[in-house]
């Protein structure tokens, strides 16, 4: 009797698993069909930079680990690979930590103002890719070079540098990608957003259908 009950229980579990897999496959097929038919998709995009940076303008003696963040909302024409309407951009203040010199024997730099890794000003498209055009702001910063005998303290002037970050806007079909099928891709548990990591940048995309 125990064996029969266990067998019945195992069969029920197997049936439930198969039914669940079929339902998931059906839902996945529905999502694929919906996004394949889409023409314009709204993207809420959150980009986070977390990694090393030279924070003294053109001077590797001033380095740090930097965290920065930008949020973008835009409507995207999937066929034309183009922005529809006016996007919105929200820039966060950069955080700087772990100040260091390129040479371990040299003292770390001393900032005389804030460093901002990227303030996005405008968004354009080129060759089907999205271009984030903005400014990288370097502060006045005191660094020490040499350290192989005589140390040479110097003050580097502040500078605003034009920066362009180029990226491909991924298809919303990423939401239906099987686990581990795309390198550096993570899909949220609710299948509402996906995250792609590239270098020090991590981008999270939340697409919604416009038409």
C-alpha cells in the first residue's frame, strides 16, 4: 500500500510538472508573439557604472573606484532603430571611493572638488545604435608622481570632457530568452525586466508595449 501511494504521488507530481512546463511554454510563446508583432516599445533604462576610473584629467596618478547612475525613458521604434518623441534623462551624482595612485609607493590623490563620471545631456542614434552624449567632469586634484626617488606633487586643473557612450538597444524578446542562453543576461523572476552587464556598466531594461 505504501508503495502504491508513493507511485501515485510520484505520478501526480510528474503530471503537475509537465502541465506546468506546458503552461510556461504556452505563456512564453505568447510573449514571443506579442513582442515580435510590436512596432514601438517604451523602455525604462537604468544604467549603473561601478568600476575603476582615472579621476585626474590625463593623469594616471589620480585613480579611484567610481559609482554612477543614469535613468532614461524613451520610446523606441524597433524596425527603424530610432527614438520616437522626446526621451527623458535623470543623472545621479557620482560616488568616489578607494582613491589610489597608479604606483603603490605613491600617496593617493587629494580631491579639491567633485568628480562626475558621466552626465548625459542628449540622446541620438547612429547606425542603429543609441549614443549617450554628455560630459565627464574632472575636479582640481593634487597628485604625486615619481615616487622612485624624488616625489613630485602637482595640482591638476579641473576639466570638462565631452564623452559619448554607444550602445545597442536590445530587443524586448530578451524577456523570453532561456536561462543562460545569452552571456551576461539576467531576466527578472516576474519576466518584466532584464539586465545586461558589459564591462563596468550594468543596464536594466523594462520594456512596455506602445503599439
